C-alpha cells in the first residue's frame, strides 16, 4: 500500500511538474535567442551592450560609452532601432490613466524630445490594448528604472 501511494504521488508530481519545467525551459531559450540577436545587431553597428532587458515584448539595450539605445519589439524579429541619445534634449515618462479610474494605468512609455529637427522617439512599456499579462505597476517600475539610467546620458 505504501509503495502504491508513493508511485501515485510521484506520478502526480511528474504530471504537474513536467509541463511547468518545459515552459520555463522554452521561455529561457526564447529569451536567449532574442538576447543573442540584440548582441549581434550591436556588434554589426560597433556598439557594446552594457545593460539589457526584455520588458514584455520590448527589448531595450543600452550602450553607455556611445550614448545609444538599441530597442525592438520582440514580436517583430530583427527590427532593431538605434536611438542616439546625443540627439535628444529630454526624456519624459508618459503615463496615461483611464478616465473613470484615475489609478489604473492604460499606457506607459518613455518619450524622447529631440534637440533639433530629429523626429521624437518613444519606447512603449505597457499598453492595455496589448497582450501583456504583467501588472502595469511593475512595468511602471521598469520604466522609471530605465528613465533614471538614461537621463544622465542625455544631460551630459
């Protein structure tokens, strides 16, 4: 009886644990591929990635020495953009709230205001219309973290 209970317990554990382990391994492999594509793109453009993060479907990488940001939407493969921070005067966190509920975040982005005739750029961290399942408050913390990293590079 004890061996049957043990076998059933191990069987149930395997039944629940194997799919979770599979999802974790698959997610790590996908993140690794995305990161490698970003590093390859940086190397092709003679940039060195000092900071890298995948925020939802957005990939952000920072080259401190060249004052440039590489970013991309992870859903669109190999479409990276480079933002030269020397071309921008300020960075501002855009936080749009829902009209009836002033606490709920609807849209969250970092906006770069150009110094000259350069077009303004924006990096989206959260859009309620998107498929992001992470709470907007967590995305707000990530956006603020990147704002604090980027602001000194623009000011310098």
